[in-house]
C-alpha cells in the first residue's frame, strides 16, 4: 500500500470520513485520540472492532472526521467507515468482515413527526368532554 485509502461511514445523522494508512495503530477522531473522543468503553470497542476481526490492531493508522448526529451514531459510522476502508486496502478481508456483520449500513433513523400528532406516532390526548 503506497498511500492512504479512504471511505465514508454513515449512521442516523452521523457521517464519518475515514483515512487509513500503514502505521502502528493510532486512531484519531477530530484531532483527538479515539479513547478521549469516545469516552465510553463500548463505543471504543465498536471503533476498534474491524481491526480485531482481521487481527490487525497495530498495523494501520486511522484519521477520522466525524460530523453530525450523536456520539453513538458517530462511533457506529466510524466502524462502518473503517471496515470499508480496510476493503480498499485488501479485498481479501471481505469474507471475515462480512461474517462479523461490519459491512452493513444500519438504515434505522428517526421517524418524522406527522401533522395532527404530538410526535411521530403519539397522538394528542383525547378528551370526550
């Protein structure tokens, strides 16, 4: 691999641009270390999941630009972006990443509010009298 590869990950309103290159395992999100940016342990595990699956936790450096959504959405978008970038590095990773379910984009997002309703599905309280 001569230069960095990139990919995009999305989840809910969050979008992450992932740039991956050969290195020693640094993951930087919005100019911070990923452990500082994603303070919760399970979110840190999600970001590192693609590397654990292919058993290459310290072979690549990753730079991530995350925008929109919340912290959880950004972590899941980063996971998808890293998995897609790893495919560009080496297409032979595909069966392993696919078996772990890391190449699926989660289509669930917030349902829009309907008119005549308080929220997306919740109606106003009915008053008979």
